[in-house]
């Protein structure tokens, strides 16, 4: 596998040109006028997989945008790796903030600038080229399957059903995903956890109409006052969520892993400066990376009620509303948490108002143990090419489909991300450093090598 | 004065036709396209006063809509009554909910239906006709001045300056106002108090942009969570405002007046049913009428922040906002309360956010003692025509100009309202019962009679 660097060097212009062809397709999944582009992007992926060496590849239908499946079987007894990626991208608004055309990639300052350059066209494409290298040089020791979906940016709505209907087709020993970031170019890391999510809307109704705050104020419960008090009590003075039972199923992270996580570079002053706050706030007894990585959180995502226009209008409003969410950690079941919260929040409502809680959304957390063969293989692969043992990182965000894969297919995912925080995914001027792109193509073949030996 | 009933009977059709001419002028002060109508309404009032027997009447300019002043001096040594009213009306939106043209008055079911039928064209016009009766029958024992403004519904913005510049002109022993309501047709009442008002906007800023609630949630203070907790703590479990010093200047109402106030008919079940709530909520130790009449209140008039659209969007928002107000009682200074609140609210803000409090609006409370000559005269007048001693009522609402009169002119107002709660002022299908209209014309002359003797 010593020739991988040379292979990249010999083919880099072609790799970029192929990636750019993919990027030029404006495959925005949320934009219904882009439906044909979504199909073109899927067809393009079929072509990419076949040219890279897949035995077969096909565009498969779902109730939404299509899915691309491809595979190459080398040996019935070899381990099977399922590569997951997505070909849909986020919208480009506000387009006026882009320095270049989002769908005409340019290379500048050592980076590819375009929508999808990182997320996830650039990162998924690394897998196609790593696969091509292994096939062309006869070094592929695993069976490989590819699953490229078109709805990741809109919640992977139809992928669970696709998985249910194609369990045999998707059978594998591990799912390999590059759709996350690493800490820094010189600090490789592997995302070992994703938080789950519970999301509610609460609607508080007081009087049957907006009332005159002079005539009624002081005698009639104000739904906003009530909602504020109810929400204000959901976090105690130690930053803990007060919903009874909320922490019952939280798995405490081993001291070894906390210690390893603690090695990740973290500069509190820089962190505060980047978001413009003077002080951080969170659960007592945990560091900032732990608060977002291994602890659940509670946030009000939105609140509204009464008069919100210019100036002073006095009103005792009839209604108040809020959108509330919790990020959950592994072993917390989002259904259970959603029900616990609903029961509690409704139980603390005073008689003077009516409180309704609706569960809007949910997803399970995901954790990848750091002692499974696939994680060890990934660790060794980064060690090989970056010269450093990668840091396991619990990300605060959620990729719901990863836990769905585990539930439906029973397969763990390893999140080998090569993106950087500065890549501006989902924002104007998305970019992906060429160095990360090529380093990804260089690292992935080692994963296959080490995974194959770990599984022997 | 026994002939007042007969005088009304003989002239009722003319009274109504004259009132209707006034009502037909669409004098909506907040609508800049109605500026000419505002002037026409003022000219109409000048004509009404002159025809009723004023020695002089004139339309006087302000920086906004004009003011009408008229007077009749009977005796330098007689007491002087200044009648205050307004000729501007509220907008008529939503006009589709009106059963008849808002500016074409009709009589149906014993009521006048039109915008301004009660507020305040109908009620102010009663004073012109009571005055006419006294002049025409040579029974006027007081000097009378009229001040009819055109900006009451938009906050009487220019009237304070007008008062400052015309103190001599407006000199009087009492101000008489019919711009409030009484409890019921068979339960006369006099509004003896109006609450003051302090109004703030609070802006809470956390991070410098909306953050990903997964990546940052749990480690960064969420401005909505913080705002909710801060607001939630402003009322304690006894319904008391927790701002230090808030109650320092609250005048406790005498037990005699509380006892008198308690005689006003009040049915808690009907009250709750009318506004559609199962339970009331307020300051411990006070009845509902006391909570709105003699105690200060605290209400959130509006709140907003984060994502408020359809469905579930996760965000840790940068900002949260609320509009807060307190109704104040006599002796609470709105400037002092505004400052106390601002200082306290900013002091309880955690380091993790920035909190700004802006004072948007304020007005002093007003109270009319029940033992002054003008109040006693009003009491006797109602007793004469309704056969019952009127109940003193502290209204929760605010008419800021009434306390401004006291501050600038040093004159107390007596609020002899003849409207009913069912008159739908400020709403579609405003109406004014003919019986109240004529009863007002019948009652007002007795006020002059008894005021004159009280002042001897």
C-alpha cells in the first residue's frame, strides 16, 4: 500500500475533474424544482461507482429522491464494509454572500470552493477513489458496498423504509461514513458519539382572547408569564434538567475515554471569542467538550406570544408558545424522554392556564465503542497517514440515520470524517482543503487493510 | 331642575340628529388620511358649544390635531367646571365584522350603533346637552369650560404642552369627564382610580449568531432559557412582584373604601366564564376587583426569539426579546419604578449573556378621593337620577391624560362615566344604549347643582 501516495499524485487532476462534474449538479434535496438534478446526481454516482470498479451499481427508487447502491464482492468469507454517503446538498441562500458560483467549483488558497465541496460530495467521493485504488492495484481485501442517498439534508425521510426493505442487500460488518469533521489538520479525530434529539412544541392558553392588561392585569394568569416560569424551572442552578427521570438512563462515560477525550485540544478563550460570549454556562462538574459531547442538554429553540411589533402595546395575551429540544446521549431513549417531559410539563401547569405539549421530532443517540475492530482499524489508518493516534470525540450534533442504521440493520458505523470546522458547511462559501481531500483518499485504504486483519 | 326630564323628552330627536352629525365625521386620529376629518370634527364641536350657549368657542392649534375650547362664565365667584372629552375615535378594522356602516349611526334594540357612539362622542355630547339645558333654563350656577381634544386615542401626545401653555385659560375647580363605564344600568358607579403604567423592552443577547444546538447546546447559555428564567422569577409564589422596592410607595387603600368597593356586584363564576378560564391567579390576600383596582400588576405583553415557524428546527438562538409592563397604583412613580426594574433586571443577568432594558412608555396612576366636594356632588347626582348611591370603582386601566391634568394644572378629575361594558368600545359594533345617553343628560345638571352648593 506504499504506492497510494504515488497513485494520488498520478491521478489528482482527474480526481478533481470527476468530483467537479458531480459538484456542478445543483442537487438541493429540499428544492422541489431540483428533482431532476437529484436524479442526475444519482446517475452520476452510479457511473462513478462503476468506473471505480464496482461489479454492479444501480439507482433505486424510494418514495422521495432515489438511492444509489453499488457493490464489489471479493470473497464470501471476507468482511463487508458498507460505505454511506449522500449526494444531496443544502440550499445556497443567501447566495449574495458567496464569493463564487456555488455550483462552479474553483480552487483557491489550496481549497475547493463550492456547495458540497465537503458536505458530502467531497467526502463521499474520497471513498470512491480509495476504492478505485484498491481495485486497480488488486489490494482490496474486503467486500465493499456503497449506499449513497439523496435526502440526508432533509432528514433521510425515506431511508429507514429502504433499509427495512433491503436488509439482505445492505448486510455488512460495519458502515463507514465520512460526513463529520476532525479537530484540526494536525489533530486527527474520530467522532465516536452523536447525540440524540427530542423536540417538543408547547402551547399555553390562558383567556379566550387577548385581554386589556389594565382591566385584567393582576387577576388573570398571563400565559407568557406562566410559560416563562415553567421553562425557567427546567434547568436548576447546577445546569441540570429538572424533569424527573431525565438522567436515569444516561450512560456515564468511562474515565479512560474521558481522559482520552480530554486530550483533544480545547482553548476556552478562543471558543468564547469565536461565538462572542464573556462566559460559558452548563452542567456543573463537566468541561465544555463534555457538556456537548457526553451530557444531554436542554434548549429553547424558539418562543413567541403577544405583541412583538414596534413600541409599546399593552396586552394580556391569550396564548404563548415555545419550541423546546433536548440533545440526548447514548442509552437515553427519545420516546421515553419525550413522554417524561410531556407528563412533567403538563403536571406543573397551573389551573389558570391550559398547557399542551406536542412531540414534534426525535432521534436516538449513537455511540461507537472505541474497542471494536472497526474503530481500531480506523485508528490505525489515521495513525499511518497522520502519524498520530486520533482522538475520539463525542459530537454534540445528531445524524439520526446513523442510529437508525444500528436499529434496523444492526450495524455499527465508524465516522471517519476529514472535514474541518472552517469548511463552512451549510453556509455560504463552503470549502474543502485539497490536503484533507487527498489525505482522506490516502487514509481510507488503510482502514480496509486493518479492518480485514482485525476481523481475521 | 324638575323639568329636565321634560326638556329631554321635548328635544330627544334633535339631540340624536345633532349627535349623528358628529358621528358621521370619520375622525380617526391615528389615520393620517383623516386629518381633514379631524378638523371638521373640531369645527363641529365649536358649533355644538356655541349653539348650546357658550359665550365663546374656538378651535385651537397644537402640533397635532386641534383642540376645541369653549366657555361660559356666569359669575367670577362661582366655581368653575372644566369638561374634558375627545372627538377622535378608534379605527374601525376589522370593518367586515360590523353589522352596519360604522360612520352611519342607526338605532336598533334601543341602542345607537356606530363608531364613537359611546367613546367618546356620545358621552361627551351629553355634557353639551346638559349644559344647553342649564343655560336655556337659566339654572347654571357654575362657570363652565369645555376642552375637547383630538388625540386621546393616540395617547394625547400634544395635550400636555397645550395645558402647559394655557394654564390660565384652563383654570377650574374640577375636571369633569365622561369617558368610562358604570357597572350596570341599575348599578351606578364612579371610577375613582386609574392605574399608572411602566413599560419596558428587554433584549437578551447570547452568542454572536444563531448556533447549532447540537454542537453548542449544553455549553453555551441560551438567551431564551435565560430570559424565561429571569422573567419567571419576577412574580413569586404569592403573586408578588419581586423587584426590590416595587411596593415601597404603594398606598394602602382605607378599609372604608375597600368595604365600599366590595359592595360592587362581582360574580367570580361569570367573570371566569366570560374570559374562558378555569381559575384566576393573582396576589394573595386580595380579591379580583382589588387585584385590578388597587394593586400593581406585572405582565409580559409579548415575547419572541429563535425559530417560530412550522415544525422542528433546532437552533440555539443569538437573541431573545420581551415586552414587559406593570400597571401602577397611586403614589407609585412610573419613572422610579422604571428605573428600579431596569437596575434589578440587569443586575440578575448572568455573565453568559448581555441584557439590555429600554423604558418604552410610562404614565402615572390617578386617584380621586371619595371625600372631596366634586366627588360628593357626583355621588348625589347619581343618587338623584338612579335612586342609588354610586359605587366607587378603581379601574385597572389607564387614562394617562387624567394624571397629567393633575400634574400640570393641579386639578382633580371626576370620572362620571355612563358607558356599559357591553358597549364594545374600540371593537366592531360599538354601541351606546339610548337609556344611558339620556340618563347622562339628566344626571349631569345635578352635578353642577350639588357642586355649586358643596363649594359654597
